C-alpha cells in the first residue's frame, strides 16, 4: 500500500500531504479554520480539484490572513506554510509544474534552514552557550518527561530550577548561592542539543541551496529525514514537520520511489510521536521499582 502511494505522481503526493497536514493540524481562528478545513477536504476527496490553482490561491489568502491577523504571535512555520501555498499556486499555472514545484520546495527548505542557522550562529550570541535549551527544557512542560529521562533531573530538582527561572523578582539581585545547581548530565544534554541542531540545520541549508543537483539529491533527502525523525520525537511541532515532508517530497526526484516511501513513513512516525506518549513510557520504565 505504501509503495503504491510512494509511486504516485510527485505533484499529487506533495499536494495531498500538504492538505493532510491542514486536516491533522488545523490552523487559524474560528472564522478562518472552517474555510481552510473545507478546502483541504475538497482537495483530498475530489481528485479534479487537487491541482486547481484557485483552490491553492484561496489557501494562500487564508494562510496569509492568518499570519497577518496573528503576526505578533505567529510561528515561523505559519509564514512558511503561506509561502508554500503561494509557490504551489504559481507552479500550477506555470509551463512546467513539476520543475517549478521542485525548485520552490528545495529553495524554501534551504532558506528556512539557512536563516535558522544564521539566527543561531550570528544574531543570537546567547544560543551557542546552551542557554536556549537550558531554559526551554525547564520552562516548557512538554519537555518534562524528556528532561528527566535524558537530563537526569529528579522531579524535585526540576521543580526548583523551574521555580527559580519563572519567579518574578522585581529587580532583585541574586548571589551564586541563590542559584540551584544544574546537574552535569543536564548541561551536557543542553550543549549537545545546541551543537547538533546548529550542525544539522547548517548542513541542510547548504545541501538544499547547493546549485549543482548531481550527486547531492540523496544527501538532501537523508539530512531532512534525519532532522524530522530526531527533532519531532521531542519537539511536538508536528505541523512544521509535515510541511517539511510535503516540500521534501515535492523536490524529490521522480524516479526515487524508495525515498518517497521513507518520507511517508516519517510522516506517519510524526503522528505516532504526537499520539503516543513514548517518552513517558520510557521514563516510567527507567524509574526504580
């Protein structure tokens, strides 16, 4: 079954994965969301509508309206989704839809990771010291089980560090004695995640923006798949992951059915990550009886 889907026309598969993303991860407020969901259903259930430019122009306008309405709080992948819908709209009215869709998918992925790497290496000097992950893993409740499992934090230490970071101090100054001690294992985890992220995202940016296609297409797909498998196992931002997979499929060479099969497997794996609390299970198994 999966092999049959992977052998589907590349354009159809990329567009269907994009619409499936919109169904599995609804976006927008009460006024925008029903319209986006309706268009996604129409595109998926009515084959004649899937490659109609007007459907994708409508999705571009709606996703753009969502970004404009929530521009202060919109996630970065909200912008990327709008750009991708626009790229699909333009590709569908071009002379070579397959080539234009592949090019835009590759460039959007490449520039997204290039700017992410630029932000980490140049624009945010406090990122490379591990501070970002040290704070995020403590303050974001979605990382509670993971940070205890991988970072070696006991519940009591996690609570004390979290309370210290989130307290309201009104300008009060702390001495080093006031700061709870971060376990060495937790610090190494933060540093490791910091440099892994920078190196992997930088490699993806270079691979996808490299102007010579020959010999590097397999590297592109492998790096993107590794990123999705590793990142979305911990960061539950499934909408971003599914969007990257849809764009990855679009730029994948038409003859590489096995690679597209891997993209489909990872698409399903991200659903597993979202629906199954596997980190909680591992954490429970690691606790002494």
